[in-house]
C-alpha cells in the first residue's frame, strides 16, 4: 500500500526560479507527448516506452528539453498514459470523457522523480529540516513535521508549486502488506463495534448508533473568497497588482479547502479507530452535483474525498470499510423492510406497515449498517445498538467546528 507524506519546502529565489523553469519545460514535453499520442489512429497509439524512445529525437528538435532530468522527463510522459487509462476506466463506468487537453502556462505545476534522480539528506544540522536534492534543479530545505524516510525507502518524489506561490514536496512510500494491521474476521465482529454512516443533509453524518456531526459553517470563508475575487475582477489582467490579488484569491480558496480537509481527516480517523466495521453509502457524487437541488452544499461536503479517506485509513488501522448500494436506504423501514416513498424535506420515517417511527437519517444509517454486515458476512442480533442505547430523536451531536479528538472521545463516552 502506497502512502504520501506532504511537506512544505522553502527554496531560495534562484532555486525556485530554476524549478519553475523546469516545470514549464515538462509542461511542453507533456503537450508534445499528448499531441504525438493522438496523432495515431485509435488502436494503434504508442505505449509509454515507445514515447520514451522519442525523447532523444525531441531533444535534438527542441534542445531546451535536454535541460531537465531525462528520468523526470520519462515520468512526465508516463503520466499521460496513466491519465488515459483513468479516462478509459471512467468510460467503462458510464461517464462521458474526452481526450487529454493541451495545458497552457501555469496549468502544469509539478515535476516527479521515481526511484532515482533525488536524494534526502538528514544531516543538515538544522532541527526539523532535511535537505532534498533534485537532479538538475538544486537543493530544497524541507520541513520535517513527520519523520521523512531514507532515500532508499522512497518510491517517488513530487515537487509542486501551489497557486498561492508556496512549494510542497510529496514523498511516496510503500507499506508492505504484512506490516498492515490485520482486520478482524467478520464472524467475530460485535454489534457495538459496527456502525452505519448516512451522509446527510442537515448533518454531515448520522450514524446507526444515533450520533451526529453537524455540517461545517463556511459562510465567513466564502464571503472572504467572494470579496477577494471581486477585487481581482477590477485589476488589469496580467499586471503586478493582478498577480498580487490573484494570490490573495488563491489563499482564500486554500483556507476553505484546508478547513474541510482538516475536518474530514479528524472525522474519518475517529470512525476507523472507534469501530471495526464502517458501512457507508456508495454515492454517485457526480450525478448528484448535476442536479439543481443543494449542489453547492454537496460540493462543500466533499463526500468523494471523505469516502476515499475512510477507505485508505481503514487499511492503515485494520478496519472494514464497506460501501453499499445507497438506493432505498431512506425509504426502507429498518425494522420490517417495507419501502415508503417520501420527499427529501420529510425528516421523519414513519412505516405504514409496522408503525415504526424514527429520524429519517437514523433509519437510513441502520439500513446501511445492515447491508454492510450482509456484504462482509458479519452476523447481527435482532436488537440494533441504537434500540438499546438511546431513545428515538435524542442524538448525541457535536458541532462541526468542534470536531477534534477530545470532543469525539467525549461523544463516544456519552453513548
């Protein structure tokens, strides 16, 4: 399993300028490789290694290509083939995808080195920093907020300049399967250690044991972002004032992204540490975003990223993370299974067959848990945890802005 460690780096002005020049050259290599790839008829297009051989000829045609690391240039070419495979996979899943697009100046912002062309020096004499040497670019002081592996243990290094002007380095390492914690067998799972998670509208999540976490309130952040964007619109495009304001817009947007990611990291980590099985809805977020109903709120929720976090953290912590079909989870009665259609604004589930009443999201979360247990083969008793833990309509809730390890622990103790 591959993991990424992303660290801030602080190159001097000369090194930063040279790094950006190399990134621009890699952008041109990428565009030439894309053009060459699509110049062939479908079914007869070149493989990555065939385009690697063409790099020598391209260097003679465009001598500037020789200024960058040959190994990094091969990685740039290889990346377009990975991207085309991704597009093919999406087409198989029913998505409409086009071809890879030509990228203009500033759209390509990173360069990658794999297995060679880089060196990490831990003997810098400066606490909390390591020195990263990239072939043909220079040295980068990297802040070691977490232990950075030795050079031989790193598979891939990615240098990136964000739109805010900041530089980051990502170190990709591999965790052997035998070092990952073993997941408990489905037969040994206890009901109290399993949870269904409904991604809601009024709350970010509602669990099958009646715990809720509120949505993040980002009104202030979006007001700042809109204000900075209006100022940018009044600047002359391309001027120094425009560039300065563009960075302010990027920083305002970054503040929103960081706040959401921090919230999601804390919440997903708590779920995989608290439970041995986490069942979630397998949502088609793209189609949900194309509707007119609360698309903005769904975008803020960033459900796809949250589900991705849950999946890889489940591997890291030895937790079963199971995606189940979301169809009908809000309609079916969690007690008798009878389906009852209801509009989205009706927040109470009331079963006409057995008379069972409870919160709509709680009912959905219990159905999600039941489907998750069936999918992995885990047994469940007739009495669900929520029926014995709390009365109906008395959820244990925590405000989204107070999602931290301590508050989540207290939420666990309350049930």
